[in-house]
């Protein structure tokens, strides 16, 4: 059976994102969102989520290019004076891998983000990470180990099959194929911990450009098993989004999520959530 989780990242980053999540859930096919617990609009996101009982909400772990929960004095080797993680993915990855003191601070921050999510009172549906930093073996290990103590049951593995992407009109390159193989490590970590993970994930190669045309091209090639299709919707590109993701077509992604043609194209797949999949696995 084809099963699909339709999700949105960056819930809590800005009010424009939060508005889009609410609209796409009420009027479209969006079933899940991932919350940035230290995002500038996190409180607004939580308020909206409480009014949307059908929306599954997970933790969007931020350990790169975003705000931390803990103050800089507690994690001085992770963030700048304003409490922001840097954007240099390679440098961060090396520091997370080879500096024990940095890893200890990282563990404190990961735990603080799970605790902040728990404090919202929302049910933890899943975990993923900003810029997919949980693909880093050390970050993934910490997130899983700490998350289990907070009731974590599912995790996104961003494994986008190059063959499916090509069939849908994409042009997967060498980097896409390497990344697809690399995701096997995170999948193994998650499965050893008993977590539910998707068989496939879509939204990487076309990140920020998941418009109706691409989704209509993808739908006939959706593989068997559990797929997650994730988006970055917003009502409009505000100053925050323009600074962080200037090339993303946020409004086009929102339009796609609310497009009846897209809903019809994906109707052959049963829409689900990670919580539903975890419950199914326990039966």
C-alpha cells in the first residue's frame, strides 16, 4: 500500500509560515508540521496547533542556522552572542564530530529543545532537523537517545530515491545519489532504537520549489510503502524568509498544498501521520 505523510517544516519561524500551516491543514492536504521551539513565532505556532487537533506536530531540531533554546553562556561553543547557531555546515559537522566539549554542550541543547516541546503540552509526533543535521551520526545518535526519554516514536529519514526523482522529471546528480546512500546510516540508527521511519522522502532536490506541477509529476511515481513529502509553505515571503531562504517559492508551495488537482493526484495513497504509523506497528 502507498501511504503518505504530508508535512511542513519551520513551523514557528514566522507568522507567515504559521498562517500557511494552518491554511494548508484546514483547506488542503497538510497533515503534519515540525516546530522550531525557539523560533521567533513559536508561541503563535503552538497556539494555532492547539486549535488544530488533527495536525500532527513534531520537533524540528535546530542545531544549525537558527536560534538555540539555551542562553549563550551555557553553550558558548555552539552559538554566537545573540544565541544563533552558525550556518557553516561543514565546520559545524567537524566540531560536532571531533570536540568532546562541543558535543557535551550539544547534548544540553538537544535535551533543552525536547523539554521545550514537552512544555507546550503538544503530543510529540516525530523528529526531524533543520538542514537535515540529524544525518550527522553524532547529532542523530544524540537526538535519538535523548528523544526516547521524551516519548519519541518516529523520525524522518530524508532518503529521496534518485530513480523516482528522475521518473518525475528531476535530474538527480552524483550528490543526490551519495546523499541517498548516506541516509542508510540514520535509518539503521533509528530502527535499532525502534523508531518508525519512512521508506522514502521527497522535498530535497526541489526544496523550496514543491509547486503543483512538480507534485503532479511526482504523484504517479510515488513508490509503495511509507513516503513523507515535506514543504516550506508561507503566506508570503516576509523579511525573515527573504533573509534565510531568498530563492524559495513559499507561496507556490502553499498553493500546491491547497490545490484540488494535487489532492486528487495523491488520492491513491492513504494519507497518514507518524503517530498513526507507530500505532499500526504496535498492533
